C-alpha cells in the first residue's frame, strides 16, 4: 500500500557519507580469457592492462564502451515536505569503485530492453526511481530536465544519460520500502535531501558529474543558492 513518505527520510542536516568501505571486498572482473579478483586500487590498472593488451576482446571494457542508454531522475518535493520550508530532492549513496569512494547521487540506471522489451526512457526512469528510492511515479509524469543527453566520465564510461525531473506531488511512497540488499554492491538508500545542501556538497559528497550538473540546473530553476 502506497502512502506519504515518512518524515524521518527528510534530512534537515547534511547526512555524512557511509563509513564502511566496500573496496575491502574483492570484485571479479571477467574478460574472455581472464577472471581476476580485484580491489578498487587494482581496478583501473586492470582496465588499462585490458585496453592495452586485449583491446575490444576485453568484455568488461567493451561493456563500458557500448553501455546502454542511462536515465537519471530528480524527484523534487516542493509540497509534501512535512510542513518544512525548502526544496527537497531524492538522493542515494553509491560506492564508485574507479575513484575508490562514496558519492551522493540522483537515482539512476539504464534502459534495459533485454529484461523489459519495449521499455521507453520514461519507463526506465520511473522503474529506476522506484528500485532505488521506493517512490512510485507514472512514466508520463516525468519530463526531461535537459533537452539532450549528458555524459558521465568520458574515457571510462561513455554512457549517455537522459535526465528527468518529476514532482513528489505526483508520486507515492511505497510503505515499508527498504530497498534491495545492495550494501555489497555499494548502494544505500538515503532519502529526501535539501536541494541547497546537495548543491553546496558538489565536489565533496557529490562527485558524479551528471548529478552535479543536474543539481546546478535545479538550483537555477528554483532560485536556490
């Protein structure tokens, strides 16, 4: 049963990034000839090795160069902020192995027509928003924040992102949502964060470039400084 987002998910202060370090877990990267357990420190060295010595035969690197279309969602709350003043935006924490640190980001993912035949970009954005935050919104209630595509870290992941914006007033919170068990993969549900605090944390807690650009665009749109 859906309902209003619990007030405890609205953070008044800047919540610190998680303390645990998923890089202590080994990650297996697989090419067509190699299966190697890696820590985050070894990650980029391994990628460079595959690029120099195996070229496009390296399935992992090939995956990055031919990534599916990405979607990112800015769910903005100007109405149902439990009586609080300000603009709120849904965010999650991701462990980003290539840089070896946590990053606070807008919910994002990929359009997956393999698992969901015929999935549109709006469909994918609505699905990813729910999977990562528990907010349910109709795909048609999402509109593009930017007229075109944005790219993440060119040279490592050339995934094009379509950034959407939706209003929390058009969404419902899934009561009892706890998210998938993603701690081992480095994703933690955060909740609703004040937009001005999120913008001021760019370059510190927020390091992902598409999230940074999207937060800056929202700040301009809503007059947040």
